[in-house]
């Protein structure tokens, strides 16, 4: 997603892909502070041994960032990726995924965003995207949740996000990449939100614009230290203005239901291969997080980094 109009789709992998991998920002609204104290709140790379034995696999927590500090893979992570037979991401970043995402973000023909939002909210959206170099003509055809996702991420500079880098490294080594979810499944979590809920999230994203740089710097700092508990605690700063009921609903549709689905699909992977499984770091900790769920399912889980 380089410096280009959101209406441009010719180089779409750089345009829409961050929306598919948004969930650092979206999940930040979804987890409560108390889960920071639950087990396995530290670390980014874990060795997995399936209940029936077999070769090891690895689980890696990502942050959907293009920050050079994030893209410098620690030796332990690079070694595990090189040893794996297959890369497993939340969703495969292929051309079909990009097309599906681009279509899902757009409103039906004959409907514009100004028709769905109060005038003041729409005006603030216009100003916020203008500050990012995006014209109102782009904004008009986006769904409220799509605008929220764009405003919840720092402006992209290179398009080389961590998930994309992992995919490129795997492809260069001749490794297959598979997804734990489809693009449609990921985007469906936003479509489940009612118009009122989408507007509430959009207002929260607008309110956070002045603090975004500070918050994301804090998120990246905690991530680089593998401090998953701190990541969860920082999420409280994104929840201003959201009702407890909406926070609980987001927690369910953005985190818990997706964790359950991804766990089921990890369990279905053939046991004779070694997998490097990369999911958003906020999916790892907590009582319903991937680490606790894998342990409960009988996997051996050992922190490596």
C-alpha cells in the first residue's frame, strides 16, 4: 500500500492486503486488560509437538507492521521458517484474496458513505483521510468498517508488511503457503457488525487519530520484547467510547470465534509435515488464546523466543 489512491487496484497487493491483516488494531479493541495476567503472556516463537508425536512445528506471533525493526527476523524465527515444510498464515495473500477484499470494502451501487453517517462524522472522515493524501472521491464508496480499518493503521509507506515478507521468504525457498482462514471468513467478522456498531468503531478510530503514532510505537516496543501482556494492556487505550456490550461482542467475533476456527484447522493439518504457523500476536495469550488452547488440545508447547 504505497502512496497511491485507494481507488487504484493495479498494484492491489500493496493496497488492500493490510485490511486482511488488520487485526492488531481491531483486536486491540477486543481483549480486556485482565487477560494480560493469564499464562503464556510472554514470547513470540513457540515449538509445537502434536499430540500424536511427529516432527515439530512452530507458532509465531506477528504484528502487521512494515516497521524495519519488525521486519528484522530474529535468528530463532528465521531458522524455524527455514526448517519448516509449509508456511501457514491467517490467510494467503494472493491475487484472489486482494480482489475479494477490494470488493467487500465497497458499498453497493447507488449508495454512498455520506448516506450512512451523520454529517459531522462524515466530515471528520473526509478530513482524516485527506490528511493521509486520500481524496473524498475514494471515501464515498467505502463501507464504514472499511474506513475504520484504514484509519486504525498508520499510513503505509512501503507495503512490505511482516506477513507479506514471510510469504515472500517462503515462496523464494519453494515452500507452499496455506491459510487458516479464507479471505471471505476474515472479512465476514466486519460484516457481522450492525450499522450502529460500525459507526461506534469508526468514531473511536477518529478519536484516536491524534494519539495513533504514540500508541503504535508503544505496541511495537512491547511486541519486539515479546511482552504479550503489555500488548493486551495497551489495547485498553483503543477502547474509549465503546460500550461494554460492544467490547464483549468484538471480543467474541474478532478473537474467540476466530481462535476456535484456527485451532480446529491447525489440528487438521497432516502430522507428517513441519509447519511455520504465523498469526497475529494478540491471538496467542489469554485463557482462550491459541497457546492455552493448543496445550488443552494436547500439544506440547515450548517457548523458543
